C-alpha cells in the first residue's frame, strides 16, 4: 500500500526531541507535517487547517493536557472526525481507557517504534478514507432514492383515476421501480466489493509490516544480553501481537455486510414483481379490484392472486390496519 504522501499529520508534543524524531521519520515517508507544542496551539492549528490525523502527547505540563485537547477537538464539528492517536510513556490501563473515552482511536506507548507508529497511522488513515467513501456512497444512494421517490409521488399526485391517465401512471411506476431496484442493488454490491478489496489489502499490508517488525525484535532479542531490555522487548512483542489481533478483527469486519446495506436490501418493496407493484399503486389510488382488472387486462381472480402475494411479501397479509398504513404511505 502507498505511503499516502498527500496526508497531513499534526504532531503535538512539548518535548523537542520527540518532535524532531517524528518529523524526521515521517517526513522521509512523504507525509505533510504540522507541529504544535501545546494543546492550545494544536486546537488553533487544526481549526485553521484541519489535518488528516493527529499524533497527540498525553502529558503536557504547560497548558491543557492531551485528554482535554482531544475533548475540545471532538466538541468542534469541524474537527470531530479527525482520528487522534495518543502518545504516552504511561502504559496504565486507566490512561488507555481515558484516551479512548475522550475520542482517541489508538494509544501508542513511548519509547516509540517508528514501524509501529507508521503501521497505526496508515491503518487509521485507511479506515478514515473507507468511512468517508461509505458516507459519500450512502449519501448518494439517499439522494437518488429521495429523487426517485419525489418523482414517483409527484407523478401519482398529478394523475386522475381515468383509464388513459392510469395507464400512463403504470408505465411510469414500472420504469421508476425497476430503476430504483437496480440502483439500490448496484450501489450495495459496489460498496461490498470495495470493502472486501480494502480489507484484503490491509490484511496483506499489516501482515508484511508486522512480520518485519517481529523479525527485527527477534534479532534484537538474540543480540541483547541485558535482562531488563530483553524483558521489555518481550513485552513489546506481545503488544504487537495483541495489536495484530485487534487490527485483523477490524479488517475482517470490513469484509462483512454493512447493517445499513442489509436493511436496505431487506426492504420488502424490493421483493415485489413489476406487476405486484402496479397492483399496489392502483390499490393505493383507491381503485377497486374490478377497475384494476380492467386496466391491466387480466381477470379479477388474477388480481386477487397478485394482491395476496404482494401482501404476504409486505408482511401485512390479514391485517387491514397495516395494509391501510402502507397504502396511505404510497399515495
């Protein structure tokens, strides 16, 4: 996966050595960088030019700390969606939980391992891009569905109960319903394919990077004789393994169907055939079974069969009150 050179990172730390280290390493990877030495400065910088992601130190004695900075970022609608990764020398679970509670997406313990930092940055940038793409796709779907619904409603409102006008209405309903059904299915399939491809790419990229990190940790472990350092390396290795498990769960979830897609595809109106939708619209316009049979050039018994099947699919068979609600909604 690419280094995403267009992504901008805001680094927030009051320790010059930490800032120099991160600036040097991330600049080499092609990222655009902004620097702030306090929480207040970070809020001002992000408000003027919102970054793609923020690396935020937890402990900053002069001014507000990282947790309060994150709270204020998340309270501002302009900056609420920016991913925040906390950097801290503390491995205390209470601090980790506080970081997630105030809106952080990740928590990295110092001293920093640049490979781990890069991996987490790229992972959260990819997740953020996926979220934006899904949001845009859902917004597009909602706009098109709303437009089609508005067109259909306006068309029905304009039509009278005359045979000629009803015939024209049926042709419009058939065309609009088919287009709406195809559009819904195509957008859902497109989103599903995109998620699966991204999930597979992330899985390969994560496995490659973590394998390299683990190899380097193993080599360091074999070369270092200091017991305390060896113990620390073992702890870091375990943390990497835990992180790998968590990230793999995220990438696995990416490849699953989105609940909103499942809900849309489960809409019973999409299960109706063209003729069943025609019968439903005519019923909504208060046509009798005899009038429907005449307009569609079929027998009354056939109309009853379509009506029965249609009501079963909509889940209102035998419930006249629910049927009335459905028909009033369509008028």
